[in-house]
């Protein structure tokens, strides 16, 4: 599922684009070999090394816990019903030669049966890589015209073979727009609200730069994890501090100094704008290069202050505060987890709700996921033969409400959503691409029973999760009892561009539903979050355009354009410097922010370049 950023491209015989202006926008820094916080010692970065943008010589045109429920009688787990060929509401297998080739039986990276979990039948292959029968070359322009005509005939005769109706026999329809995007794309009206969500389409979707924050100068790899949007401010982690900026102007509103770096930050916040962080007890020194990330705290982002912070000792003894790797928020409970176990606190005053839970059998709470509910990944066994259990928890007591045992061959599991409860894992390391996902597991949080297991071929789908973190999945969204994921980039109708789609799986049946949202030629579409029943998504642009924000109707997949960023060279280059896979990307109320998670010491080559921590855009 990995989507390595590619060098900007443009058609041959076209002069290369002018380089950035003097003192322009520097390449992003290599992330450190670690996930959240400073490692001890640093492990491998679960998301890989953030690539440095390069200026090609000849540019071309392309986009920038033993608690499990026993199996039912007869063994095994629920198997979703096989889709009926040519059934209404289910995408049909694309015809070879029409841009979506037939996938070979047994796609590489697809987990095979044998882990005790029957899998969902092979899904239609949206956006599959082109077969090698043409020697890797693209069709000629003439051949593309012939194929396009053939596709039109097939679509008319077949009554929508590719553009199948959305939903599962729900009677929804999809209309192809003039650009070929399923569901079409609507422009914004004058502050018009979108059905199903809170976001509004502005009178003008053209954005302008709100502000750009310079990257801080550091002497080592530094974590700047965490960013949030409140009703008045954009709040971002800096170097050993949390800073709030006016979300339209970028002027500093307040700053909360911390004794050390921010190691981890919750992506959630309360209705009154409180959020949780984990930070170091002190700043790094030569004698103590990697201080422990043992302080849990809550930031009141409305008042601009640190409400409380504390460390906790292990429940098994000792007086040294334990290290936490992750922190989350659910209702009025703050929960932090790591290899030393987990602990929880009251949001308002920090009172302990439970201590780190490490059992005599060596089982411990690896990490928690919050939001509308609270869930945990509990790890037992040895490092060579781990056994993971996913539990829905009572947020006040930490008592498990239900438990689901992950299959053998799962070393790490990530919780995508707590309500509904959806988990991602790389079973048997079959994904093979560092995405951390070979399968999704839809679980009944009330009973702990598996509803359905959904294979997600790493060569087809582009969601990703941190290999060790429990709540660090991105490029996907869950809502409407559906899982929305992007396909990998593939050739589009443009001779030089690539594109992709956002598709949806039903969390009850595991079916890949009919309908999709197309990025359009040379754009790459990535879900950011749900907005009611709609999906807010970012369209990563080609080299000569600005990015876009769209709202996708969760039922019909119709897209409404909310924002289009400037295509001026300097502005678009600044936007492209922030790789979506390695950045924090937020959109709310007509404001869009891309920011770094990590900064590092500048090399000699970029010492004089103007690098950015945050780039922000807004519509009027």
C-alpha cells in the first residue's frame, strides 16, 4: 500500500519547470528512526524514511488480548456471502484492456487461508497495476482513443459494467461527470451546507495562503507530533512546547512550555477543546541523550494552559516512572500505553483511574484507541510468538467489555475505529510493503465476535498503519458502517498521469460496494476523516496544480469541491514538500493545514533554505 512520492513529471518536449526561487522551499527532513517520541534506542520508523524531493533532469507529468471468543460450532469464523456475478449494486470485474486489467488468481501479498479465519472472496481490482504484456509502455495516443471508444460502447451496452450503482441494493445511482469521476463533482455555492455533514461549500472554492510557519532550527532529530483545530486557533506541537496560532493569520495566541519534547499526542479532543499528550521529563543532554517519555498531561486549548501532568510507577513495583509510547482520549478518560503497560486518568484533574496493567503472565496493554469509545490491544506471549487480544473497555474502570483474539501470525495490530470496532493487521507479514495492513477485522464490540474479515491486498489499496502504534492509521475513514480506503495509484486516461479512487467495504458483509470516487487524471485522492455521513478527502495534485479538498457523499460518492489551492509555483511547491504519508493533514471550516511530525538538523546543503513546519490555506 505504500505510495512513494514520485518526481514531478511533464510531457516530453516541454521545458522543465523553473526551480524554486532563491531561499525557497527546502525538502522535508528525514524522519528519525522511530515512531512516536524519542526511541531508546531508536527503532525503525514504521512509515519509512521521508523521501527528499528531487529535481529530475527531464521532468515528466505525474502526481507530485487469551480473551478471544471461541469460534462457532464447526470451527472457523463467519464467512461473508460470495457476491453474485453481475449482481446489482456490486462492481463487476473490469474487462481486460479497458484500463482495469484482470488480476491474476492469488494476488501477491494476499493472505492465504490457513490462519483459521475464512476470508472474504477476492474483490474486484480497482486501480490494479497494468500487466506487463506491453513491455511496461503506455498505450499510444491513438490506441487510447480506440480504447476510450470501446469503453463507451461497453458502458452503453452493459448498462454500467464499471460504474455500478452504489450501495448494496439500496437503489443509489452514480453519474459519471464530464471528467469521468463517478458521482461527479459539484462546485461550492454561497456558504451552502452539505447534506449529511457540518462542512459548508464556500461561495468561492479558490483558496489563498493563510500563513506559513518556519521550521525550527534543531541540533538533532526532534518530534513535533500533534496538531488540532479549535474554534479560534490552529494548535501545533513545537520544540518542547505547544503553540496556538490564529487560524486565519498565523499570529501566535499563546504558548505552553514543556520540560522536554512532545513524544506522542492524541488525535482526539474534547468538546471544550482539551487534548492529551505524552512528553519527556527533561530536555536531552549529552549525558542523557534520550530522556524518558514518562509524563502524561492535558492541554486546555481554549485557556492556553497545561491543566495537569504526571508520571506513574509500575503496578508490579519500583519507583521509577514508566515510559509511554501512545496516548488517547475517549470522553473524560485519558489512556496511555506502552511496553510497560497502560494507565488511565480523569481528563479534568488527572486523578488515576487505573494503574499500568502488567499481568504475572507477562501480558500488558500495548496501546489504546479512543474517540467515541475506548479499546485496547493487549499483548501476551513471547516476542517470537506473541498473542494479541483486542478488547472494548469500560473507560472509567478499564474493565474489558468484550475480547477478540487476533489470529496467529499477527505481531502488531492497529485500531482503525472504536465505534464501530475495526482493526487492521498484517497477518503473517504478507502485506510486504510496510503498510501494516493485509486484512481488516470488523468486530462486534458488545460480544467480541468477529463480524467479518476483509482482505485488503497491499498491491491494490493504499491505507497504512504504524507497524507498532495502536492508533496511527491514516489514509482511510470509517462511517456509515463502511470502511473507505483509497486504491493505489495507477495509469489514468492521460498519457503521462496517474490517478486513483476511493472505494468502500461494507463492515457487515465485507463486500466491496458499488460506486467509487475518482481522483481525476493526475490527482491522488486520500480520505482524511468523516464529516457526518460524508468523507472529507484531500486530492494530492500534479506538479503544476494546487491540491484540493472535496467532500464525498458516503452513499452516492458524489464529490463536492470545498477548496482548491493556488497553482503559483512557489505556493504549490511548498504544498508538495509535505508528503501526505509523513505529514499531519487537517481540514475544517474552510481551513487546510499540512504540518511536519518531525524535524531534524539541517544539512550543509539546505542550511540556507527556507523550510516550513506548517503551511496553511483558507477560503474567503
